[in-house]
C-alpha cells in the first residue's frame, strides 16, 4: 500500500514559519515521485496552509474537531468547517487529547463519525501507556480502543488508524520494529474481523518518535502503511527524509 506520511505540528508554529515550511514541502512534493503527504498544523494556520497547498499534492488535516456539526460550543471547531477550509483529514483521539481533555473511546468515536458525516477521513489514534505496556496489556488495551473508537461509519476510504504508544511520543523512545510488527498485525486482524475484507485497505500508521534516522526501518515493517510524525515534522529536511522513506506504490 502507498505510504502516508502525516506531520502533526501539534501546538507549534506561527504564521511566518508555518507558511514557510508548508511552502517548501509543497514545492518539493510538486516535483517528486513520493508517497502521500499530509500536514496537520494548528487550527490557526489551516486557512493559510489551504492557500499555500492549493494545486500541490500535499493534503491538509486538522488535529481535532467537535462531535456536533454546529451549535453553541464556544471555542470548538466543527468538521464541516474543516471541510469548508479545504481539509481532507482530521486526527481524532490523539493521546494528548485523551490525557488533557478527558476524551474517551466513546467521544473519539463520535468525533470520527462527525468527520465521516462531513465527507472527510478520520485518523483515529490508539496506544497503550507505559504502565499498561509493563503490565503486559498492550495488545488488549489497543484492541479495546480500536473496537470502541472506530465508528460504524468507518471504511477504508474514510478511516486511518494510527498506533501511537504513549510512552514513545516525544520521548525519543521508539517501539522496536518487532513490537510494531506484532501490534500492527494484531490491529490488521481486528480490522478484518470488524470490517470484513475492507479492513485490509485501512491504512495503519505508526507514531512515536519517528525521525529521519529510524523512519526507513519502521516504514519497512509489514502493515505499517505510513507514519504520524510529531517533533520531526517541524524540521523540513528531517520531515522530507521521512517522506522519502515511504512507499510510492
Ligand atoms: P513525536 O513524533 O514528537 O514523538 O510525536 C508523535 C505524535 O504524537 C504524532 O501524533
């Protein structure tokens, strides 16, 4: 499967540097035979990046949305608004939102469903904590999250699953290729179980301290169909090296 390399800028970048970074990536992508690329800047930069990326193969995504399509929800952003801006994807259930905003599997599923209703693709994030890993429960935790966070509206055209072990995020402590292979194999089996044959077409991304030095090895793992990159996506050259490690077919 063709790889997707997604940059999650998290709460980083002001207008000037976001514009510059997106412009360089769009220019490089325009003249290269590379895998699929998605940029997920903070909401403040979505409009600006939409203009920058217009006409380029680089796609635009948001980092979160509300589960309702509109209404009295001060400070929130609805999925149709993101579609209106030119987004194609929305990340939902990132562990930082589960941790800092009390998001549960049920609220993540509701958001993913709202993303689907808006005609966009949801990137549903899953991953075990260090305590859960140490207790030997990673597989069960991740399986439970998958079953409860992926809504009934999911199919291979509108859903991507990102496995991001919490202990690997922003720590430099990447899961080993063997661990990633085992977890992704299990996720694939579960997706086939939940969605039937269509589960084979759902992209499975790995995230957690992916960088220019480890991307090629991680992206070569079976059932790793791309990467969700945090810190390293803020450096254009490092991000581009990761993009070049992805499969183009
Ligand atoms: P880092 O690549 O900084 O570890 O972040 C991963 C992540 O959370 C991407 O969503």
